[in-house]
């Protein structure tokens, strides 16, 4: 039986920043594969380089009660080094699918933005944090 996951069934947690996160993006990873011939007339062999992990961006509605203090720490330069970001996939009833976590390790804040201001808008404000990451489990 397949358990296809829709985007609204991905629960995101950030170890250094408690609270609900609405979106996650940029979980790419890639490596360069080099094809080399060890000697004349020999078939090429693929040599794998180390996996390079892309940046991960998380976003949530800005809650002034909790996120104002967090934004202040970010503005002071706290990189929250060593953060772990976890994606837990949920079934149709909102229960965690066993063994379906995607874990991003060794993360540190690369950039962030708080809510924009506009006296003529009632749009929601968001907190967006982009992390560099060292690896995955």
C-alpha cells in the first residue's frame, strides 16, 4: 500500500526554535560525479564526490509573543548553530507515519526576515529563516 503525502501533511520542527512551522523548502542535495578512465582503453569509472546539501528555508506566521524575542536574538547574530530540522510525514488522520522522518543536521542560520510593515494592509506577517546545513539522516 502506498502512502502518498500531500504538502499539508508535512510537520516541520526546528530544534532551536520551538513552535509550528508552516512551510519548508530547499531540501536539495547533490554531488558531482566524475567519469574517469583509469588507463588507456579501459572503461570509464564513476568517481563520486561528497554530497553537498542545499539551504533549507522554513516559514511560519509571526507570533509577536514568541517570535519578537527570537527575532531579537537573530538580529544580535545568534546563528543557532547545531540546529536540527525534522520533517515528519503524516497520514490522512494526522498521525506520524512510522519511519518517515527526514532529518537535516548541523544547521545554522544563514539569513532571516521578519514581517513586513504596511499601514494599508491586513496581510499576515511571516517569520522566514534560511539555514545552511551540514548533513542529513
